[in-house]
C-alpha cells in the first residue's frame, strides 16, 4: 500500500531526486549483470524495460504472492530480540543530530454540537 495515497508519486519523485532510472508497476523483476529487467502491464499488453542499476522500482500487486503470518509465528516474533544499530555505524549520513525539532504539540479544538 502506498504512503502517497496511491497516487504513484513516491517512487517517481525519489527517482527524480536521485537521478536514477525508474520502473513503475513492476509485475516481474529479473536481476542481470549491472541491470534489472522489469516487466510491467500497460494498456496494450506487457512492456519490458531494462534499467541499469541502481534504479528505483515500484511494485504492482501481481509481483508477489503475500504471505500471511499465523498466530504462533506472531507470538514467536514478539519474543525475538530486536537489534538496534546506530545509523552512523552503517555509514548513513545525517545519523547525528535530528533534522527536525518539535516546537509544540496540542489537542485539536473540541467539536461543537450540531444545530438544527
């Protein structure tokens, strides 16, 4: 499910900012030497793109068959330890001080009763 209200913006904006090739609505992905072959559905049938890596891909719902977690596996996952790795240890820039600062948090105003 897209975080951009299913408007197909996030992947395309990211590809534009990074100046990387993009393949949208991928229904099949095959890795090759230094490239990726993306098959996507278009109005006239199927379109195949070959993109050099690194690239930004967005997935179509037919890309994978989802796996649904069972209750026993959910309970096992809750007991697993969670390893926290600082961003600086991974070589990710900006892992130091936060870029945002919360100035104020307040409740929204109470809703007034309806009138007839």
